């Protein structure tokens, strides 16, 4: 599977869905873990560009990022990868996102202080 780096320099992100453990199987409730045994969390972000276009994305990250709804955040080393899944004869596809971490961003007016 090919990971595509995402240039986040011209985007701003806001947490719109609290981090929650990502499930491997919704029926059993099995929680996904990474290679190191850490729980993989999914956090919902809005990504806005300078012209005001907004996309909602779910970003997977190992470990609880500790961010809350409404916080301005920054996904670190954000990557995208296409996926396709066939289940019960129905094929679905999309783009998934993963980051090394999601951290609280320092607002520009406070960074200059």
C-alpha cells in the first residue's frame, strides 16, 4: 500500500470529534492496535485551506492524542493512503489518513509573544 505525504503547511485543523479507539470489527468491538501494541485512536478533524474550503477527515494515530473538540490542532507527518474493501459482495473505497501524532497547535498570535 502506498502512503502519500500530505503537505499541511497551507491548512489549518480543528478537532471536531473526540479521539476514540479505532475498531477492527464493529460487531465484536475488537480494538485495533499497532505493531508495538499501542491502541490506535481515530480523531475527527476539519481541514481548511486559505480560501475557506473545508474537508472533514478521520485521522488514525497510535496512542491517545489527548486533544478535545474545538481545539486547533496539527497532525504531525500526516499521510493519506487509498483503500478498497469488498464485503458481502459490495466494494467500497476511499482515502484513509494516518499521522504520527496530533498535537495542540499554538495560535499564531501567541507564538509571536
